[in-house]
C-alpha cells in the first residue's frame, strides 16, 4: 500500500515538501486499513448467537467509517490547495477508499449478519413459496387439463350413445310409421273395397229403382196413351154419331158417307 501511495505522489508531480506533507496526512490511514484488513477477516459470523463478534464488527465498521469520513474531510481540505494536490489527493483517497470500503462492507455484513440472514432466509422462503405455488399451479392446470379431457371424452361418449339411441329411436319410429302406413293403406283399401261394393249395391238398387220407375212411367205413359186413344175414339164416335142421320120410322141411325 505504501508503494502505491508513493507512486501516486510521484506521478502527481508535486514538490517534495507537499509530497511529504500528503504522506504525513494519509500514511496513518494506510496503516489502519492494513491492520483492519487482517482484523476484519478474523471476525466471521455464521451463527445468530455470535453477539460478541457482531459487536466487534459494528465497532470496527464505525471506526473505519470515522476514518473514511476523516479521509474525505482531509481530501476536501487538501484539494483546495491546488489542482495538482487535488489529483494526488483524489488518487490517494480513491486508493484508500478502495481498500477500506470492501473491508467496511465486509464488516457491515458481519455486523448485520442476523438482518442479512433473515433477509436471505426470507428471500429464499419467498422463492421457495413462489416455486411451490408455481408447481401447485402447474399441477392444478395439469389436473384440470386431464379433467377437461376426461369430461370431453365422457361427453363424446355420451353424445355417441345418445346419437346411437336417437338413431334406434328414429328407426323404430320409422318402422312403426311404415307399419302404421301399411295398416292404414290396408284399412283404406278395405274401406275403398267396402265403399265400392256399397256403391255398386247402391248403383244396382238405384238402377233397379230407375228401371222400376221407368217401367211405372212407361205403364203410366201407356195407360195415358191408351186413355187418350179411348178418349179420341169416344170423341170420334161421338162425332160420327153426331153426323149420323136417324130414320124417323125405324129410328136406325146411319151415316151418309
């Protein structure tokens, strides 16, 4: 670390007096950083019951924090002297902070072991819970898919069975309808036959009645004709008698024709 500081001072181009002044201001901090690098690694907390180690880590972290702040304050004060001193100071400060900050972070982790462990455990539990929930979700989706496929297969089976029964019903109804049509046709043929026979019988009776009416009418006409002939004959006879001359002596009638 001392060599790094000397290299920074040399490269800054500062005069020897200022260079020595800077070395005097920061050399103790290099010593502190070197000492605490060893001390910090000696503090290892891996159990929540290590209260003493966590207290030591806290004390070390606060001590280093104080030194870091002091370094920062020195940097601000010294940087005001000149731009060259500022570059040197910045370089030294950065080197020192690069040495101290990792140690400080390490000690911070040791000091807050419980909190960090709790956060890590909580995060691990959260991840585990999320993974468990995700597995349960995927399993539920898998089971739901299986159930949906089962229900789909069952519905298809029921539909096929219903279609089969419907076809049987339709065939049965078609058969019954055909049988009903057949019976109805046979009944209609029988009714037509009976009606035809009845019509023939009615026609026969009507024909016989017509013949009887025609006969009666003919007899009536013949009788009327005969009567008319008789009337005419009587009229002719009366005319003939009217035209005859009666003999006064013998009272014999005769026709002059």
